[in-house]
C-alpha cells in the first residue's frame, strides 16, 4: 500500500510541476519577432535587384541583336 501511495504522490507532483510550466510560459516577447519594416526593406531591395537584372538582360539583348 505504501508503494501505491508514493507513486500516486509522485504522479501528482509531476502533473503539478508540468501545469506550472505551462501556465508560466506566457506569450513570446514581441522583441523576438522580425519588425514589419525590416521585412519591407528586404522585399524592396530584392525587388529592385530583380528589376535591375531584367532590365540589364533586356538591354544586352537589344545591343546583341541590334534592335
């Protein structure tokens, strides 16, 4: 009987510790998220690079074929 009592008590303590961990987590701090401005900055830089590559390729094609 004493072994059963110890195991039940141990299970109770583990469950209590686990539930404390869940309730103490809370929300993730907002500082770990990337800022919206940083996302927009990278996107505009990448868009500019792609546009420059397309324009450069088109101008080289015009020069090569004499259009």
